[in-house]
C-alpha cells in the first residue's frame, strides 16, 4: 500500500506541474484587478489537475464502495463546470444550471440522498417525500459555501483539510480512511504550487477546485449519514465554518441591501487578513475555528445528548453571525 501511495503522490505532483505549465502557455490565467490580492497573472487550473488525480485514484486503488468511486467520477464533471465558469465567466443562472446536472444524477438516479438527519432522543428527523429537494438544496448550499472560501492563498485548501481531519477522527473504517487520504494527498501537493514553494509555478484552485471539493465533501457527508456511521449532527459540525460563513455573509448582504450573488471582499478571510496582514495567520485562525467548533459539538453529543449538540449548533451560529456583523464585516 505504501508503494502505491508513493506512486499516487508522484502522479498527483506531475499532473499539477503539467497542468500549470500548459495553463501558462495557453493563457488560462486569472488576471489581477482591484478586488484580488495577487499581483501577477496566475493559472486557475489547480482544481482541474486535482480532479484528474482523483480519477486516477479510482484505477490505482481498490475502494470497496462503488458509490464513493461514482462520487469521484462525477466530481470530475463538476470540476469541468468550474473550469468553464473560470474561462467564460458564467452568470449565476448558467452556473447553477450546470451544477445541477451531476447533483441531480447522483441524488435522483443513483439515490445518494439524505433520508433522515438524526435521532434526537425525543424525536427523529425523517425527510420522507422531502428527501430529494432537501438534499439538492443542501448540496448546492455546501458547494457554493466552499466557493466563498476561495479568496486567499491556501484558505479553501486548509479549511478543507480541517474537515478531512475531523472526518478521519470520526471514522473507524480502513476503506473510508483510505478514501479520505486519497482526497487529502493532492490538496497537500497543490499547496506547494499555491504558495510557489521550491520555485514551483503558482496555481490557484479556481472554481474548478472549489466546486470539486465542495461536491466531494457534500456527497461524502451524505454517504456517511446513510451508512449511519456518524450521527448527522456531527457531520454538520465538521463543516460548521462553511455553513456559518455562507449563511451569515448572505444575511449581512441582505441587511445591507446588497446582491447576495455578487463578488466582494466581505468574506471572513478578507476581513481577517485586513486585521492580521498575514495569510498564514488568517488560514490558521479559520482552520482552528472549525476544529474548535467541532470539539464543542462533539463534546455536547458525547457527554450530554444529540439534541443539545443540535441546539448548540444553532446557538453558536447566532453568536457567529453577531460577531460577523459587529466585528468582522466590511463593505462589498
């Protein structure tokens, strides 16, 4: 297994390097403007290279679950949609219309949908006839919340790593742990390109990367919920920072009568960077916040009850939202 992982590591590196070289030759670049922090045109195809690495992982490794392999296969299509968006700057309608295709296929055709969202001692939240529309909304929500975090070098990658770390802690299954490792390795290699370590050509994840990672995490959480491996409220806690930020920023925009679909510099990472003037510190603060939020939710479930954990999830969102409005909010 260790030899196969080394081969996968080398392959992922070569895919990212090749994609970076080709992107600079074909002008597949993100050009700086007044809203963006980078100063030089930068390849935006990191997510596309990672998606190809995931496709190869299906062939290299034997993962027991066909559904997990299917999720990775359809994630490549989602990455291609993100690439088209980066290249042609789709409007919100076009972007969502394309996103819904692989989402609809997995949920409706392959039946990878949420059927229940947990037993809370006094009641059980069964979705029944609302299963399909609820799952579609949740997946779209989480995918686009990942897109919100792709604004500074490393932010989305490190925050995704925090989610993968939490899930690795929760899971006690070798095949599922391997799946998480296969997702993690190319992200770690990508960070070397994202920060231009060892003089590697600089790359961004682009929309191909943010949609790719959001798609995989969303459907992996659904898979775990349906396997009844982990209580659904803990799965929600694993992505708490994504949920909190996506909801709070849109509430702030509605409160300020701004376009909720517009690009801006009002995201949490922008506000933290303006205060710290450090990308690494900003990434660390977001990473550790997600870990701390999970620990709170996990402790509440472990030592009190799932219901208290759910109530805490809602209560801490209210606190987060108040803090965002009063201390971490800026003009779009």
